[in-house]
C-alpha cells in the first residue's frame, strides 16, 4: 500500500528556458507559436462557420485564438480560449486576420504569424429584420390574439416564434404566416393574468431575428370559481429500490376544466403532471414514503389532497461478486465507481481511519458510503492504517498499548456496525514480527467475539523470509488468526526506484504458488493495482489513474507497447526539457492476467483502488457475480 493518496491528474509541465541578460537578470525565452494550417492566407471561406486549425503543441493545456478586421488586431478584435488545436467560429462576412498561441502551465508561447482570409458564405447567415408593431387584437379568458408587421428577410420567412412572459409558447395557432396573414393566437393561458408578448422571426435557413417590441394584455377574469373535486387514493403501478410509479382517476371540475395535477411526497411537491400518472424518482431503497395528489384547474384552483398512499421502496439488487476492493473515502470518484460496479464487489474497505503514534485513532465514518454499501449486501471492513515505523515500535512491543489499540478498533467496529476491520500495518521492522503476530491474534479474538471479521494486509513474498519488508509478516501464523490476508502484489518497481513493470505477472505467479503451499491458503487474497507510474529518468515516479495515463499518452503522441513477459503495458516519451520518461500501468488485459492466476489457485481477488481503473476491467470473467 502506498504512503500517500495517488494523484488523479496529468501534470506534465512545460519548461521555461532562462537566459541571462546583460545585467545578469534571467529572462524567459517564450517558445514559438503554433503552426497554422487552416484557413490559409488569402483563402475565401464559403461556409457560415469558419474552421480554424493549427498543429498541436506538446504539453499545451489550451490555445488562444485571436481574430480581428485588421492586421494590427485593433478593429473588431476578439480572443477565444479553446482546449484543442481546432475550433469553428461564426463570423460576419468580410476580411479577417487570425493568429494563435499555446498556453502551458508555466508560460504562454509567442503568437503565431497572422493570416488573412475572406468570409463570403454561400448561404444566408444574416438574420431577418425583426417583426414590428406587435399589438393585441383580441383577448379572452384563456387566449390572446396578436397582430404584427411581418419581418423581412432575403431568403424568406419560414415561421414566427411567440414568447409570453419570457417563455416560448408551445404551438400557438398561426405561427406559419403568409404575406397576408400576420396574426397569431396564443392559447392555454391563465385567466385574469397579465402577460407580456414578443415575437421573433425565423428565416428559411434557420436564422432567428431579434425580438419584436413588447405588447401587454390581461386575460379576462376567471369564470371558474369552484375548485376541482379531490381524487381517490392513488394506486401503485410499479415499485423499485429508487422509484415509485403512481396512477389515479382523472380529475373533474363542475364549473371549469382540469389542466393537471400536483404530486406530493411526504408533504413536499414533487411535480405537476398534466396526465393522471407520475413516477417518483431518486428515492432511497427500503424506505417508506407517503404520497398525495391534488387536482388543479385552468383558473389555478386546487382541490383538496387525495387520501394518502404509503409505499415502501424495494431493496436494491444485492451484490454477489467476488472482489475485495478499496475505496478512497476522500474522493467522490471512488464512491461513484463503487456505486456503478458494486454488484461485482463482495467486500469494500473504505479508507476511513489512521492510527496515531500514541495509539489513538483519527478519522470518521462516512454514513453515505457505509449505508449505501450495507443496503446492497456489500460487506464493510474499513481500513485502519499505519505505515509509520515509529508508531509500530511504540505500540507493538508494549502489551498495554497493544490492548488499548485493540479496544479502540473493536469499539469503532461495534459502534458503527461494520462487518469487520481491515488492518493495514506496513513498513514494519522484521524485529517486530512476533509482536505483530501477537497483536493480530488479540485483535482477531476480540473482533470474533463480537461477530466481526479481520482482514490484514501483508507485503508480497515468493518464499519464507525473516528479514526486509516482507519479513515482518509470518504468513503461516497470521493465516491461523486473521480471516483473510490481502497480499499487496504490486510495486515490484516502486516510485523511488528504477522504472519497470509494477506487477510482473511472473512475479505474481511465484507469489501465488508460494501461498498455495501454506496451510489455510484459501484465506489469502491476491491483490492487484489499477494505477500506473510515470518515471522520469533518474527521478521519482508520479502515480496516475488509467484515464490520466491515456490522456498523457495522447498529449505526448506516444504509442502503447506491451511487455509480453510481464504482461503489462508501457510507453516512453521525452518531455519539453529533453528528459526521457517511462510509463508503466495496468489495463484490463494486465489485470485479467493477474486475477486469472489467483482464481486458478483458489485464491481471492482484490483491487487497489476503485476509481483508478480501465473501465473494461469490469468485463473480466474473474470479476463476474
């Protein structure tokens, strides 16, 4: 397990080259601007939108496109920022000049040479002259008739759009207007209400005019004075874990017209449908809700509420998958990934808690994550983590401090109703091997007594060792005490060392073969990474998730390569400083190879961590429910 949370964004920096001035003060030599491709100098553009293209610049985060009517970029100058090397802009006909610069994380390039082109569209891009003299001709209780002077356009007017109080009116009568017919009827209005109307014209190629002058009208007072009749108790037509579908009898109104309904959930308005049915969404599973329905008429009268209907949503589809997966509780992306793929996860370990040097525990439960998992039958074993040798040296050899820490962990598990605990103690000295085993033994006994389980994380090894990082773990003894042992089968090549496969499948196979020789081997989980490392030559690697690595590969125009022996993808590139890089990472094919090793030997499968992976991972046969 790594000491720090893995980075989730590509951060390939463009370098600024410093050169001394005559006064000895360094200045910044900005790189050349991008090479322009289209439109070429002197080109006549016939399309309504102009396509601008230029060559991409390595490590550019964005580009600024500047256009103007003159070569000095003063008259009609506009600047647009775009993320990719290309964009389309709608411009007025005539002569234009353009240029581009790249924007990096530390420095902007110089502007490119500017180019001139002419825009002469082959189609009409000029909107119609707006309709004039809009006036109210007639008004009723629920409708208003408008008249106006027709708009003018060289390609001809196709239709008019009518707006009432700023909202476009749906299907008003008379929107297709001939030379003689310049009236329109707006229907389905509210009685006794003041409206402000405007009209826009649309020509035959889709250009829209400016809005006409305003016209105001008040519809006639309401003749409907009585509220509608209340409807009977609504019926349930379908229930899932997050939705309830309702229906009810059509409403009636003795002196008016029913125009719709209002649906309430526990007294809160959900929606106002026009038909006698509604689907309540985004509900919580296994939760009781009370629904009522109110009828509304055109005069804005509301009936009494219907008798209440109480419905309990269903339980969600339970998880049946095999994976033991870690969830980084500090990132929403990890939880969202869990929500998407929970059915393939047997146990989730949220990174809730860390162990302090004095033996206390810091961190807190996230009820949203915990309850969401619990409702779907996913076992919850939050991680209790320390990778500090000083903490371990102060607690493990001291029976009193060990017992206090055991009580603290067990107390948290009991208080929140967790299924168990995940103990992640790493980087311990091999001299504390027996003390750690005694601690696991005591913690397992206390957790088992309260009906909870214990999973411990162990560094990978291919044979019994008593020294080094893996010498801290007594596999055979720990396997008699803990319910599961999660083997951290990655970081064969670590961030501070030389580049190479992070989880060479040959090494993983040796780990699995060794575990298979041990008693209680069925308790072992073979864990694999879902992230990657970018090693600068001679430097410390940075960790990235799969999507960021794909973005990096595209930004540096590198090709994915495959190491057949390790069964792991990689690529190389050189950054703007001339520094070579090697990038090794996990994809669906490499993960599938490692999980297959585990399943073939009857071992569990584990993932570090949700939210970092190639999404094709979830199609792997070894992860199917």
